[in-house]
C-alpha cells in the first residue's frame, strides 16, 4: 500500500462518473475542513494486516498534527502494482473500520472525481508512507551480515589518490555524488515511478503481468526482439572471450549439503518450491549448476583460466516488494553468467582486469558509455593495502574517479568486487556489469585442478556478468532516452536495437508500390523496415513514427519516385525543435544503417510489415 498524507485547511471533491469497477455510491461528494487526507493506493498482496499498519501510521500522523478528521481518498496514481477492485474495496473498508474511533470519511472507489485541496504547508503537512504485508522470506546469513556491515567510503581518483568521500570535491561529478549518496544511505525502496515504466508500456515493449507474482513481466514482440538481440550479443562476446556455453537446471534441492552452505553465503532471498518429498529453491544465479559441472570435471593447470558461461532465462530472487519497479528490479530476470577458474591470485587479478575491460567494451557497444554509469569497487582494507597498485591500475582504465567501499573484515565469499552502476532520473543506482573474486566456493564444492607438480589444488573463481541482467540493460537504455529528452534531444534506442529501423511512408496510396519496392531493397540488406499503408494523413503518420522512436523515417512521393531517391528524417541528428531531413539513395541509407549496426546480431522484423495488419497490444 502506498500512502500520501496531506494535512489540509480543506479538501473538496466531486464525484463525476463511475467506472466498470466502481463500488455503489449515491452521493455527490463533500467538503471537509481541517482534515488529514490519506491518498491511498491498494497494491497486490495487501490485506487486513496492511490496513491495520496503515491505520496506525495515519493515527500517528493525525496525533502529531492534531487532526481529528480523516478522509480516506482512493488514488491509483501512487503505484503501478495495483490490487484488483474487490481487494482494494475490502482493504479500504478495513482501513476505515480501524479508524472508526476518529471522525473518518471515505471517498468512493472506482469513480472519476475532481478535487480541490489546500495544504497547510508546515513540515508535517505532506508525508508519504509505504505499508507492506509481512512476507515469510528465506533470509540468509549473508543478508543478515549485509544489514550489520560497517563500511568506509572513499573516492579513488585516476591518479591513485584515495580521498575520504566527505572530503572529495564533487564539482563536475554530479552523478558520482548521487551514487555515493545512494550507496551510503542504503535506501532502496522506490517512492516514484521511474520514466522508463511509461516508455516500456507506450512503446509496447513490456508490461506487468497481473496473473503472475510481482516482479514478473510480459514482453510484447518488440520487447522480445530487443531482449533477444541483447542476449545474443552478450552471449557472443563472452564466447569470443573464451567461455564455453552450458545449460543447467533452474531448481535445486534445498537440503543438498553443498548448496545449502552456499545459500547462506549469498545475499539473496529465494523462491521455495515444495516437491513430493523434498523442498527446492529456484536458482538466483548460474553458480550452482556451473560449480557442480566443474566439481565433476577433470581439470589441470593447462586448462586454466577455464571459463564457463550460461545465459539464465530465468534467475529468480524474491526481492522486497517496495524495491520492485518496471525493468529495474525484478523477481525473474535474464542473467549472462560467466565463471572463471584460475590457479592463483595473480591470475585472478589479470582476469579481473581483463573482464573489467570486457564489461566496459560490451556496455559501450550496447549503447552505454562510461559517462552513463559510475564505478564501485568493494574490498577489505587488507586487500587494498596488499594490492594498492593493482586497484589504482583499475581506476586508470576509464579515467574517472570511482567509489570505494572498504571493510575491516571480509563478510562475503569474495575478496574483491566491482560494479558499473547506472544512475537514473530518480537518482537511484542500479548495478549493470560486475565481477567478483571468490575465495570460498572451490573448496565448498570440491572443485580442484591438478597443478604442474601433480598435486590437487583449489582454484579461485571469478563471477562475471559482463552486462548485468538483460532487463536491467533495457531499463538503462530507456532511462538514458528520457535523460536525452531532458537535454533537448529526441529519445531513441540504438539503431541495432530499434524494432523498426526504417519506416517508409508513402505520400498517398498511389505511391504504395514504390514504398514496398524500397522496403524490399532494404530488407535484402538485413534492415528492419516497415510501411505505413494506413488511411491516415501524412502528418499523423510522421507523428506516429516519431512517437515510436523510429531512427529513420523515409517519405516517398512522386518526386522521390522520379529521382529514385528518398527523403529521410534522421532522428539521431534531430532535436525537439528541428528535424534533420536528408535526400539520399536507398543504397546510401542501407550503407549508413549497416555501418551503425556493424558487429551486432540481426533479427528480422517482429511485426507485420504493413502497419494496417498490426494489432495493438495496449
């Protein structure tokens, strides 16, 4: 449940029109003076327990501001994870009953209403609260350690200066300042809907699936195309780096002795499934399957470094409900997961550095430059002191200051970790690429290699996700598009990921054959192209293409047909105020797009070529 509490001089609302889920109501509205207004969004999973907690919060605030009159006002706009109408009405009624010792009013659910409110303006006059049901979750020792851990924060400059974060001059490093603040405060709950959620829905990429658990999405054809292109690209880059691709189960025995010990060392909440005789957990990473493969393999020093890779569709983590939003944080996600066995710390450090560079390269090729993310390195003080030059070498790679989190002792299974973190429009940080040096799990799983002296030894293991979760990358690209708009540029996806790369718009029906001819020529060059053959005005067709972020919009009419050229609007070179239009040949356009998409995977158009044949998924 989301609450917005406003202490008002007055609140006046008028009931306008009922929706199909409206509860019975025969009034017209009311005006209340000196009132605490509770704007309420009832969410999936909310129940009477939530109503009781919410009533306590409202009562506490009412006491502080000395309000004797309460108005409960259903307000869906506070959440994107709304409960069904029947549940919402029942919870609202329960909330009203819990506050019955006060003068409590409730506006009707499911009606369109207009309102006027006069907020008092004192420090407690506007407050937001989030109320959730108590979830019985598997909380590991690592999660408990994470809650108690004491961190020391620094900024490491490219020239190797380690500066206390409180003393660092963040002038010119605004995103780094936001990132440091976010990490140090450890406030993960999302109190506003980030811009990418509206984009993912409007562009028909993805949406919430009400029939599933929170944090599980449905992907429409455009979303599936984008997602599969990213999956193919990251997988290919990891295989080219030297990884061997495998596939492993998505569930494991919860009481398996080795897995059980690892569960306690990994900071994640699990989904638990009950079988006929055993309990299983859904994997939250590919570690389990890949480590079991390695433990039953014959490995020698000649095989190291040995890299195993899997694209997990899906991994599962039962993230807390207040943190779930859009593509940013999910309970089911697709993770490119590579594990590398190395013989010693020196080989581990070299692989760590190589995979750091690999991750930066992959993000850059996807469309996320180093300026789009901030770097965090997490390690013990002892490791830093013993490997100071190596850590400084890492800081030089991207030539930008990085955030250092340092501990006096090791709490987790790794001794060194880096993350690339995207900072979104709400100043929230989300990890993309990451690599860790694991010093525990080879022994735990019985993974050994035969060294040159004939003796069996335990390797070190690097955990690497070179891009981070695929859904998280999609979130970052959409949030970046929003930030482009804030800077006067037109939002767009990289051309290689755009579901439609070129839209051909005939000026009139008589030019449709020429439009189709142009489209066929582009298709032969492995370009995703569609044709707007709808019975709409030219202006509307161009507006619609722009609202879909089409990178190249080609208008064809009599002039273009005679000259055998096309007039193309280039989105990447246009601004909010000015469109960049260029006349070019089909060959020139094809060459330009192929050059932009060089080295990237290709998939054909995911929807019918003619717009008139397409369904709407919204």
